[in-house]
């Protein structure tokens, strides 16, 4: 098994390919990390020069010609916002900033809290987005899953049949691979083992992300009513055909508490609450 890890997307991204020559692995892993770097460049909330930051600086009503990475992620984000009735909402960054989960955006007015009637954008054509209300997007989780999918696609195109790309719990495999889920109360212990074939998984848990706010301990999940979610000591893992879908659906299940949420069947996914 050849393995290589690099820091991207706020985590450590690990690429593993068995039964491959070192020279081939070096070439293929470099190509996969290149596309991951492109996703970070375009979709990072923390990089003022990213396309996402440009979007966050736009006023309501402004239009934007979306690059391919932003377009791909927002296509799914908009669909899931509608199908989940706001349980999945990418426009919660201002609320996360208010509570210290994300850094403030300099020289940019804080969007107001409001009742959400739409995802925050609409498509004018296949590439042009219009910002329908003042908001900041945070695509951290779903973009991480998307980057994993992009890396897997690079490996697939070169004929790789067995591999794992894992970005801090958002993982996808080629071939049949075994994954281990942490125990939410004892994250150094294994609670569950899964064998997946050409699938992806993502886990949402508060063991590393929860923090104390003025309202008590909270995790970076926001309800459709704008409230941060209290940690409940559980973890949510979703298995799906793509890491981007899996990551997004962990938010739906974690906020609803429903491991049988109808959106899971619609997206050909399944969830485990531990």
C-alpha cells in the first residue's frame, strides 16, 4: 500500500493506492493533490482571493459568472436546501462567525439574520448566478467532499481500480475497502467497521468541533430557525455514492435527528447514528 498525505482544506488529505509502483504512485497522487489544491483555491472561506470570498463580498442582487468548482457545489447545495426544507443551508457563515467558529470577513458588512425563503442564489443561465439576499457562504464540509470526489475522478481516469482518498473523515473508495468509525464519546476508540465498494462516507460529530459560546456549548450546525445545535454526544455517518453528497447529508441527519430522513432514500444514501 502506497500512501501520501498533504494538508489541504483545513485537514490532512490522505491518498492510498495498493499494489502500485512508487513512480506511478508519485505521478497519480500528485495529479490528485493538484485538483484538491484547485478546489481549495476556489472555495476557501479563509482565502480572501478565493472565488467564494469574491461571492461573499457581493451585494444582494449582484451577478457572478461561476467557475466550474463553485458551480458544481452550488448546484447540489441549492437542490439540498430545497429538498431538506433548509436543514442543509450553505449560507450560515455569518452565524458561525458570530459565535467564533469562523473568522470575520474584513471590510465586509455582517449579513443580517433573516427568515430564509431561498438558498440565497438563483441561476440566470448555466453559468451565471445572482445573489438573491445578503449572506455569506461557508462551503467547508461540502467542498471537502467535492474535492475528494474530484481526486477519485482523476484516479479513475487513469485506470486505478483500488484506492482511498480521505479528507478528515470525508472519504471515498475505489474497489472494496474497510473503514472504521470513531466512538463519539471516546474518539480514540473504534465503534464500528464498514466495508464499502466504490462508495463514499462522511461523519459529523462534535468531539473536535464543539466550543463554548455565550449560549453554552454548541457545535457548528445551524437549524433553519438560525439556532446553533447543542452537542448530544452522538455522531452521524452517511454512506452515499459521492463524498459531497455524504457530507451534505450528515448535516440533514444531525440537525433532524432522523437516520431515516426521506432525503436519504432520494439521494441513494443511508445513515448511521452512533
